[in-house]
């Protein structure tokens, strides 16, 4: 009986020791992952979007209304636009995009191959691949990498060029490419970008890559076949608009 008691006590202590070691290892793993996440968020340009930067679904509706108005104008009316009318037509464009992050050409070139890889493997990426790609993208976006970025600031001359471009284009891609950072395979959504406007301007089946950070956005009726790929630490929050980041109908969207 004593031998059995000793064996039972030994096995019990051994189990507690194993559970303790596993608990320590798990805590360490969680700690390392949190450290990596913090590094990615720190290195991503303005990773956390401030609530004051929130842009709403109403802004998208105003922009689409102005685009329709521009398309219905005659060429003569466009050429004769007075300054106050130019300001009125340009205000919705500024509202959805003024002050947002404009990545330079070198940054976009550096991201093109990475985002192309994501686009081709988006449905089969492992967790490890996802974390590694997130780290690489954060490295390119890191202001300390030597690449610089700017903020969009639309002058009256540029607004006028965009108005003419809208009038002459059969689709919305012409204006979309000037309001968002795009590569050959995806649209990179940065903190402050209006996600609902991006969804409205780009065609169905677009891949949207969402930068690390908390994005206070809401998308209404995401287009058929769109892909939404978030890098490590990317969160979409419907705060101030509703309980959900996506509303309305949704068909064949992949997250």
C-alpha cells in the first residue's frame, strides 16, 4: 500500500510539474506574439486611426452624387467653371481623402511583390505565412526604412484635373487610383482611408489589404467577390456608425 501511495504521489507531482511548465511556455509564446504585434503596429505609419479621423458612409454618398453630376455636365460647362462652383464640386473629394496617407512610388514598388504574393495565396495562407508577410509589409511601411510618405492635399488645379478625368472616364477607377494607394494586385487601405468609398469606387472582386491598427470604419453592401485581408493587428470597428463594420448584403466576400 505504501508503494502505491508513493507512486500516486509521484505521478501527481509530475503532472503538476508538466502543467506548470506548459503554462510557462504558453505565457512566453503569448508574450512573444504580443511583442511582435506591438513592433508591427509601431512600425506601421500611424497604425492607430484616431476617432477624429472617422469618415462616414454619408461622405461616400455625397461623393457619388457629385460624380454623377459631373458626368451629366457638358464640356462647355466644365471649361467655364467659376471658382465657387469648383470648390463645391471638389468638397466631397476632399472630404473623403484630404489628409490621408499617400505612399511614394518606391514604397508602392516595394509592396507590389509582397501584396501580389498575398493576393495569389489569400485563401491558403498559413498563420506563419500571414505573420511573416505582415512583418515584411510593416518593414516597408516603417518610416525608418528610408522611404518617405506624404499627406494628400488637393489643390484647386488638381481638383479641376480630377473633375475632367471623372467626366471623361467610363468607370470610377480613374478617381479611385488618386484617392487610395494601389498596387497591381490590391488596394492598400491605411488608417484614415474611407473604406466605404473604396468599396464603392473599385470594381467587384477587388482585394483590399488592410494595414495594421484599429480602423473606425463601416462598409455598406460590400461588392460581390471582394477580398478583405488584414495584416497582423488590423481591426475594423464600426464605432459611431453601428454595431458592425459591414452592413447590408454581402456575396462571396472573403476575409
